[in-house]
């Protein structure tokens, strides 16, 4: 399969987007830490954010592809993901209308119907103000997928949604170590999450500076500029020609 996007090292170092694990339905969990997203800084260019978004979505697709078998998943038949947006310590500086428009454009063009639900964790007053700006940009169906999880409900929500408290960080109500924040992120798992780190390594798209070492599975990928979901690389639906050949 052509078109898997490599996560840019500069983007990874912000550690603003993680894919640490699946939820109890087998859907990849994409955690967006808003306080790590500072679009006003010169380093966080629109092009870099777009490549980071594509690399994240391609990791989601590749993970679902690697799990495929002869039967359709009963809990995640559409091979979707869920997004957890953590708004702790986030303010106006972390909000970007351009980023929202980019994500909408990419989702409509390359990654349609991949998003199952969006959970806003620790919603604050600033979110209520900014939501009035962002809401008109989103399709009504997307708006219906959004759910607010107040701070006091986050621990029980995470335990119920993930089903494995031992992998959930303690600041989210679990028993695992908290995920480090920049500049304390030193590994690919710290910067992108364990699930994403594994699949990037398996695809051969992980930055060599952050390589995990020997791959646990040898998938047949060819990293190129583009994205796995892009129809520009396939004549039909992207999954028609996808094959995961691996040694377990």
C-alpha cells in the first residue's frame, strides 16, 4: 500500500497527539492534549500540522488493517477511532480556527467516516466560548458525536471506556504512570503513544532518531508523501488492495 505518511520529528516533539491504546470496543483512542498545541508559534506551521494529522490517521488505519481477519469485527465493524480532547490548562493560545478547518478538510477528503465519537475531557469556560466559533464549521452529524466529560466524571468515564485501569494514567483515573509532557518526552511512545509507536515502527515510517528497534511485525508498506486514506493512490476504496503480511 502506498501513501503512508511519516510523523514529522518536530511535530512529534510537541507530544500533542497520542494514540496510546484501544477502548473496550477495539477502537484506537486518539488523545489530543490541547495545552501542547500552540499554533501561534512559528514552528507549528500549517503544513507540519497537516502532516502530523495525516500520520496519526494513517496509523489508525494501519492498526485496524493489521487486526483484520476473515470475519468482520462485531465491536468496530467500520474500523473507526474515538478522540479524547484533554482541555486541562488550555486557553485561547491553544485554539486555532485554521487547524479545525484543516482537520475538517482532511477528514472530508481522505478520512471520511473514520471518527466514531469525540469526548471533551475537562471542559472549561474557554471551551464554551470557542465552541461558538467552531460549531458552525462542523457537520451536524459530527456535532452529534461530541460529548462533554466534566472533570469529576473523567476517572469513571475512562475506567468504563477503556476497561483496563492498569493502562490508564493516574491523572485520568487509572493506575499507570502519567504520560510525560514536553520537554520530558524522550521516546517515540512518549511523543506519539504506544499504539502509534508500534504501528509506525512496523510500517517503517518512524523517525530513525526515535526507532523502537527490531519490528515485531513486517508489514508491506511503502512510505510516501500522501496518506493511506487518499483516493489519489487507489482506483477504488483504499482497503481493496491492502494486505498485511507479517510474522508474529
